[in-house]
């Protein structure tokens, strides 16, 4: 993200840096809402919070920042409660999750046992994050912005992975789905359906550049 922070107050900078990092990591890592946001009740027991929630110490940057490892101590499909490491690659784009995390650590330094994401008002609570995302979508002219939630990042990631030609089993692996329930999250637009029809009828897939929704 190339947002100009120079015109913002300190609180606005904190909110901006953390919101961008949370959004890009949620999308890049197929994260569930409860894996990167927090609930007020979670904060009441500090010992439990630190042993179950995503903290600054749970992020490891690779050499040359080619990827980050996000270590989840708690996950819906981690039935044995052993934790899971999620690898998120750098993309060298304005929405690169590795770049967003690096900026977060450099421009909003916090103790290693602090919540990974926060707002100037405190930890990144689920409701506050969702309201911020909806507001930004509305400001950018996105229709039905109220229909979006933090889960939209996970759904969008699955849809984009499918559009990029990834196999279902690889999408399932990236999203850590234990069943094929992920299929209902994949939205297939006209361009994707055209590719399927062309491949079926001719045995060839058109170049991506020739596809129009």
C-alpha cells in the first residue's frame, strides 16, 4: 500500500498501518477471522490470551524477506492443538503482505508479547476491523459494502486461487479446510466459466489476456 502517512495523526498512522497489514495477511494466509482479530472477552485472562492468540512473536521473516511464517497457536482444524505454521510469500506488489508486516514492525514497534495487530484504541477487535473495512469499501464506491466481513478475505483468496488455475486440493491445503466445504466459497465469474467451456469444447484454454468478464 502506498498510503501517504505524512498527513496523518499518530493515531491515524497506527490504525492505517495495522489495518493494511491485517487485511493483506488475512488474504494471503487464508486466515479465519478469529485467527487474526480479537474479542474483548479474550483480553480478560492475559495468560490465556498469550497462549492462544496471535502475537508479534508469532511472525518470523525469512532471509531477504521472501516470505513470512505466521505461527498460529490456535486453529479451527488443529484438533490436536499443536499449532500450525502458515507460509505467506512476498509478492513485490503494493498489497504485499510481507512488505505490510515489515512496515508494521518498523513503524509501529511493540513488545514481542503484544497482539500482532492493534488500533490506537487497543487490540484489533473483530467488530472494529469489519466496520473499518466496510467504511473503506464504501468510500471507494464498492456496492453492497455492508455485506463484507473479515471472512470475505478467506473467500476471496479461495476464489482468486481457483481463477489462477490452482487445483482444488491445493486450495484446500492452503486454506486448511478439513473437508470440501471450501467449494461453496469459490465464486466463478463469466471469464472463468468461459475458460472451462473453451477447454471442454476445444481442448484448449484461452490466454488470460483474451478473457473478459
